[in-house]
């Protein structure tokens, strides 16, 4: 039997393996020099002033919520069209998620819906760059400025994307990235927060290490044993060998994004005049990083199509069940169908097609032929 073509997959080569091996043979395998080197590489790549490396994208979002000062009673506006982690991070700090519906073409958070959901308890907005397309940061920044809110970008899908020429990582007050293997670059598990504000950077670093004011290496450098815990933090540290992998992967990111864009252009051209297959709309203001290539099936039954494609070796997926419809959210916050009708309607039709730099042209052709047969 032929192997299934996955919807996403990491690319690891000899240089990645050598980079990890080198660290494993060194003195530091965690909290060593590779962590700050990876942080610096991400600053250089994104143009952000500070970066804090952590153990996952989820940890990055939790750190951002802590630095934003989210507390019980605070409301945070978030899109429902995302992985649960974007919203769960609000809950970890005791905040209440308030779902703002998405735009029907792009499935990105609708700035007009955000504005409607603001109350005197609103503290922040979480914008998710769904599928790799930056949100309308111009509009969102304007709203946040007007109402004194923090803008947090969940760019777990969009490293290397641009909005009006500005790179993700610099478009909001804080930006979270993920380095899970299906993402653009991987560290196995891993994440990063980028920020321009030095006070936030210090709070994020402290939260990453149990709320302790210095880390092990800083104490070694000072020849001191003394430390104090000044806030309640977590162990969200990432290892040096993971960061070595991240540094090695990041060097290849521009080429990988070009390949993702090439694959998307091929899909776009094939589905252009097909009324049964509607790709998610791309704004002319952005450069898309294409973590996912998502289409809406306007005629075919999505669940049946999913089964047919999986049975024929195409590893399609569905991103996402709107967050407010998960049982935990329903029972905890009383959210129901009808809260975000645009996201709910899209959810019934969407399917994610294979999209990763290692996808071969013959595999792409096979995927396209099988998708077209559905309609
Ligand atoms: C939009 C979004 N936010 C957050 C996360 C969480 O990232 P991680 O898996 O690295 O914790 C993911 C991961 O799938 C994601 O897709």
C-alpha cells in the first residue's frame, strides 16, 4: 500500500542532526548559550527587539497572558477559528474568553466584531494568523489603541509572513510562535515570544523560570547562589539542543516559505474557476506563510470527502472546530451554536490539504486530481 501523504511534516537534514549532536556533546544541554543564540536569531529574522524562548507555543501564549497581567474577572477577546491553546492561555490566568466572529473570506478575526465585544472589563485581544495569513493588524491596532487594550498575536501559523511589509513578530504588543513539527520550523516542541518592551521581556523570562528573578547561568556568571522567587511562574524552559535545532532550521525558513507559496499558487491555479472548491481568501496587503492550505467544499459533504481522501492516501485534516463549541467551553462558559455563525458555517465546509516544503510535485498532482474528483 502507498504511504499516506500527510497534511504537514517537518524537514530535517544532516545539518540539523549535526547541530543537535554537537550540543549533546557539550557542557550545557539546557539553559546554555544556544537559548540566547536562538532568541537572537529570531530577533534578527523578525526585527523584534526581544525574544524569549520557551517549551511550546502554548507556553508562549501563557507567558504572554501573564505579562499582559490577565487576572480573574478580565475579559480577553479571541477568535473561535483556532487551536484551543489560543483561548486556553486566557483561562490559565483566570481570564474570560470572549469570542469575536471571523471574516467569511479569510476566516481571520473580524475587527468590527472585536469592537462590538469590548466592555469595561476587556484587557486584551488575541489575533490568530489562521493558516499563515496575518490578521488586519492596522485595524486591530487602531481599536486596541482607542480602548487601551493589549494586542497579542498568535503567530503560531505565520512565522515569516508579512502585513503591509512588516513581519510577524513585530505587528502586535506581543507575538507567540510555535515550533511543533507541523509548523514552519521545529524544535520538537518549542515556542517563542517576541516583544519590543524590555519590561515585558523581563516578566516573560521570569515566568519561564518559576518566577525566579535570575536563571542558573546568570548566577554562575556572578558566582552567586542567591535567588528569590518574586512571582508564581512555571518551568517553561526549552533545552539547548532544541534551540540548536531551531537555529539550524531557521536558516532554511525563507526557502521553505517560497516552496509553500509555490504549492499554494499551484492549488490556486487549479481551483480558480471551480465553484465547488473555494480556497480561503488572501488579502492583497499580506505575504502569506501558508502553514495550512484550506479550502471550503461548497458542494461535496466535508465529512464524506475527509473519509474518501484519507482512504485514498491523502492525509487531509480539519482546522478547526470553533473553540466555543468544545464541550469544556460549553459547560464552563455556556457558549452555544449561533455565537459565531460565520466560523460555525465555515467549520462545516473546511478541509486542509497537504502543505509542507517536502511535498513532491507528483504528490501535489495526485492530491489535486483527487480533490477535483470530489466536486
Ligand atoms: C494557532 C495555534 N496556537 C497555539 C498553538 C500551540 O502550539 P504548541 O503546540 O507549540 O503548544 C498551536 C499549535 O497547534 C496553534 O495552531
